[in-house]
């Protein structure tokens, strides 16, 4: 069956098409969908080429900033508003891929991809979705958990971080760029020597990027000492099945996650705030 | 479903029909006869199909052909005429190609780097070609060749 | 990157006034490479090009219950489907061209699949997309069989039979032994005198060659009923011979064009794409392109074999290795390909570049339900070298010596007798270690710095060797080989004294195969003891055979 293509600048139409047809996908940069087409994936039957200025916008909005779903990693890197996401965006792919891969595509990238999404989870970002002729916002974590409802994502909203700071690291087998063995993003707020808020997300480790609530609880309330960090690292595996693929076994991924969380927070220990 | 697509290929305007789902790589190789970009993975993992679209480095295998409508597409063939690019000379002098399969994409990536950053550090060169795999050379001769051109173009 | 030519070493053995060697010079093919105009096989252009894609097994081991292609055949763009029965000789082993081993692998599986990704049906369509869609529409029903992925498990009694040609899950060497053996000196006597015994067990995973250019081929009809095949093969004549055999055509009907290979590293010797592309071109009378995608290249195209090693060393007080025993298991995957040859090559390499007066080795080529393995850079040698060098480090610790010193003491010298009964020459390992020590800042004592590979041979005779009787594998009966390998009749005619005309079955088709040289597996071994040898056949009129490699069919 040949693939169908719809070009539109009407988000409402795109939202209806994907909601009603499980073979319909909105095309981002093509880095995920074109690969699936090449490999004969019969699930991809209808590509929607959706355009519109809002989709590539990166701009401050009240209480934070908005990034359109069609903004590429290169667009994110060129936008001063999105500074918090520069390190994660730079860790995605290589230059050519960063020119193509989009923020919206990253939300639905197959594991172990989804580095930017991991950072967005730690930043408590919200998914901006099409709703009738308007927009809706919901926590990104909820969007990622609900894989049955097919929503059109117009972009993400990243709230102001207040005193919190994002710490990010990605472990790869090949250097300087490669697919994730594990990606760690931790947003920490500290006051009076104590951690007052911790949002910690992992990518590449399980089926999709996720927030590790056990790790967050272990880190919150006390000083960021080595013992606390070690205890928190032991909570990473709670409630998840680490992913095995050609790059690494689940066991290896989980062990690396512990090491890289310890290292990342170890450097956070000495950093201001 | 076929769609007409008009674009500039290495400076020459072309008009073709593309099948739904067809990649730019397939269009260039099978319909336009430009065999310089290579298929290595179809996943964006190897860079053998690297081309420039409106001056930006991209992967032809992951580009839906009809999205280049109105764009300027350049392959390594654009660099070879009328004279060889200094990068091509340097690759020859530094033994920066063995089997030659990654070379066209590698040179497109390297030229894109030097056009935007004429004086790259070694690390910047490595980053610029980090999406272009080479299985033969071990990369060192390629990095040397690119740095040699950078030094030569800056001093000239 | 700077190269350091140590011209002080072996200076009188080398001519430094050569025109090319030692001079910086451009590769002759590099202009094509940097301009992207080197003619790789997939760069050839054809009108009416058809595309071939394969239906592959989703199971590691399964019986094929049924194949339904009706839906796929009716799909738009589909020109023709190929099944196992369309392949004239649908059972082959690559080294049959050298008369080494039994045919054990179909081009397209018909009755069962023995590895994940094994091809079953080939779809030929007007576009790659149409071929992929039709592949997804072919319905194959399977009855899953127990699979085995481990060499030791595969050799245990009761293990599932992976490859029906070899019911015991091991290759049969020289038609009379279940593994490849090497005996040199008396290891047991020397172990008894050793000050230290060091044992080690080592494992290696398969490694994919991962060439930048995936495997593939394009075949196209030429005039005079010939077929051109554009191929990235690393062994062009090998590939022609294989295709002539499985397609049952004369060599001169195949015109192979190769030469520009986008990386091979051993992964392009198996001729897995050429036969199907040519068969497709024969049956459609159109050019047919069959290229593996990257996932297929990584998963299905043959890697270096996995290996398992056990090594035992007996070491004297002064650090000399007195005896070394090897047990090795090469994981061939589901079919032989080149692993049997890797085992032979490995045996020729033992015990590594060291002089050891007693060496014993037993290596099995084992079939498992993994991807068939084949050549890859130094295959047969690299794996055991890894094991040997780890073993050398352990031995050095046991002997209380540094790793370089221990290797220098044991390194072979010119004139030393190797376990293969060849005298070593141009050894140079001593000098390599000395230079490596210097580069690494490793302090060598003067007596080690003074060593040279050119003198000091310690083993100049073949030692008195203890032999043991081989195990004749049960379940095989010798059948006289009388048939010339199909496709090689022409070559056979250039044998010096052909005593009789070459007879070849010309009917084609899998059901009318020429009587093939084989050792037929029997249903069950009659007893644990070696079966009685069959009577030597009546001497038949001598027929020409094209064979450089195999043992004779006559029992010795």
C-alpha cells in the first residue's frame, strides 16, 4: 500500500487525522519516520507535513518560554531563550542530524533516543497540544505515560526555573557523539545547604525517558552529601525494566546510570546554589 | 501518489516527480543520476549521504524528497567543478580515503564546517565530522587533511 | 600521526631505494573517491531496474509449515517472487569450490530455518517500497523448534540439531574426525615436570565487519544469454563459482564486474546477494538490485565467529613455557560458511609466536542457531591471539616475571621449529617487543635488550610426538566422490591428464540434482564405537576432479 501524504498548515486537521488513523504521523525532521519507512515498517501509512510559524517559534511566554514542535536542535542551540536546553540539544546526534531532528520528534523518539526529552522532564516542561482550534497544556510526563491517546503536540512550554539548576550528562559508547547508554538530567534547588527540590530524569535506560521519584525523594530535604547521593543512586531501578539492545544490556545500563548519577551530583556538590 | 518537485541541484534547476515516502537520496541517485551521495544506513547514523540543503548540512536518506521543493541542494559534485576543492586535494595528499565510500559525505561535512568556521580547532573538526563514520582510516588522516586546508585557507 | 621506521633493524634485509614502498604517493583510485565518482556496484544505472527484498525468519529455529504468497503476488509493483524451489541447486557450502565440507546451506530456506533472519522468500518489485510492502504481506507459518546458542550446549547429547547436514552440530574434518587436531611433542610428560601450571578460559563475542557500503549486487541480462553481475564481492572468482554452482549454469554465462569495494573486512566473501540477484534477472529478464539495509547488514550478514578457549600452560622455574594445550570451540552459527577454514587456519597459528616444545590442540567447529559466521580480518587467528596473550600475562605473573620479559624469553627465534613442523624465519618478535618497551618507557634489563630474534633458536628438531587415535564421528558413511563440482567442469578440463570426459547433469532444478559428492548423514549412529568402515569401492575409471584442498575420498 503506497504511503499517503497530506500537506497542511491547519493544526486542527492534523490533530483529527492522527487521532482517527493510527497509521498517520506528523513528520518532524524525518529522523525517526524516514528510517521506519526505509525498513518497511507497515505501521507508517500516512505522513502529515504540518507547517506554520508557531511550530518553529522559540519565544518567551509568561512564566517561561515556548519551543515549537518543529524547531530543530540547531534552532534550539541558536536561541538564547532556550539556554537551559543548549547542553542537551548539543548532545543529540551530530551536526547534520541536529539540523533535522525536532523537539516534537524527540518526544516520540524510539529508545535509546530522547535526550532532549529527558532534560525537559527534569525542567518540569509541559506539552502544548492542539485542542479544537486552541491549545492545551499538560505535564510532559503525563503525555509520555499515555501512549494510547494520540495528541498533536504543537510545542513544549518550559517554566522559569527559579533558583533550580539543571545538571545534565549523557553516556555514549562512541565519541564525541552517539546514542545514549544512559542520559541523566537533574534539576536541583538548594537553600541553606539543603536540597529543597529535586527533579531527576533518565533517558536511554528504559522504554522512554522517565522521572525517578525514588531518587528525587532520597535527595530532597537534606544536604547533598556523598551518602545521600549513593542512597539516591540505589533507587534508580525502582519500578523500571532497564532496556537491553545491541548497544548495551539492561544490567550495564542500570550500573552506568548509578555511576553517572553519582558523578553528576558529585560535581553539583561543589557548584554554587 | 506522485508529486512534482522543483529544486536546484548543484546550481542547475531540475523538475522531477517523486513517489510518496521517497527519500532525497533515492531521488538523487535513481532519478537524477547523481551517485555521489551514498547509502550507508538509512538511519542518520553514518553520514555517507550528507548533502547541503540551502547551505545547511543534512542527510539525504532522512529527507523526504518533496520537502526540498524550492530549495538548493548541493552534493560533493558541486565542489568538484570546475576545479577540485582544496579539501579534495588535501584528502588525496593525506591518504584520507581508503575504500572511498564515506568520502563524499565527509567532504561535504568538512566544507560546511570551513565555510562557517574557517579556523576550527582539532576538537571542532572532530565534532563537525562526528556524524560521518569511516571504517577504514581511523579518522586521523581525515582530521589532518581538514586542518591542513584550514591553515592554508586562513593564511592565503 | 607519525610513523617511526626503525631502519636500524634488519637493515641488510631491506632495499630502501624502491619507487613506491616507503614513499609518500597518492593512491591510484583516490581521485574517484574524493569526487564521489568511484564506481561502487550500486552506482551503476539501469532502466527498468527491479528491487529485491527478502522475507526473513522471525525465529532462531523453526520448521516451515506453510508459505502463502498469494496476497503479496497480487500487490501493485510486484513482478515475481522467488522460492527455494526456484533455485536450481538450493544447497551449497562456500568451500565446496575447494572440495572442503558438505553442502549445508540453502539459498532460500524451504523446510526449516536455523537462524533469525534466514531468507525464505525473495520479492522482486518495481520499487524498494513495493518490495518491502509485499515482504510484509507474505504469510509464513512456523512450528518453533528448540534453539541452541552456546557451543558447549550444542555438543551435548540431546541438543537440537541445528544443521541437518551435520546432525552432531559439529563440522566433520577430512571426512573422518569431529574436530581439528594438532599434536607436537609430549605435553603430559612436560606438564609433570613444570614448576607452574596456568590455566585460563576465554570467550569472544561475534564481531560484525560493518562496512560502510552494505552487501548487495545488481544483476542484468546481457546479450547472448549472459548475465552481468555488479558486485562488491571481495572474492570475485569465488563468487562467480558459487553462483555458477547454485544456479547450475556455465561459468562463461556470468560476467562479474567488481573491484570497487566500499569496505569489506571479510564480510563480502560469502556471495549471499549475487545468486538471488542473478536468478531474479534470469527469471524476469530485467535488471535486479538486491542490497541489504543496515539492519540486515548488522543482523544477518555474517560476522566473525564467537570463540571459546581453554588453555593450559606448563612453565619451568626459569620462565620457559614447556607445554601448552588448547581446547577451542568456534561458533559457526547455523551454517559452515568459512568457519571450518578458520579452524584450520587457527591450528596453523598455534601456539602463537612462541617456542614451546610440546603443543596439543583440539578445536571444534560447532553449529548453533546464531547468525552464520565467516571471514573477518585475521579470522581464526585474532581470537586465539587474544586468549594467548591474556594467558601470557597470567603466565608471567605465575613465573614472577614482567610481561615483556616473559614474552622475550619465550618468543620464537629464527631457526626454531614451530608446532606446524615448519622452521621459523624472519621472526622479529623480539625486536618488536624491545621497541614497544622503549616507546612505553618500560625498563628492560641489559640481558633482555641484548636479545635478538636472529640467534638463539632452542628447538631445532621435531620433538618425539605422542599421538592418540582420532574419534571418527558416528553417523557418516563414506560415499565415493565421482562428480565434478557443478560449474567447475571447465576448470576440471584443464587438469593435466583427464582420463574420461566430464559428465554433468544438465537438467537443472532442485529435484534433478546431479549426484553430489557427499558423506550422507545416517538417521542414527548404530553404536557409540566407530562404525565399521565400508569396503573400499571397486576402483572406478578415474574421473577428473578439481580439488586442491580435500583429503582423498579413499580411506587411508
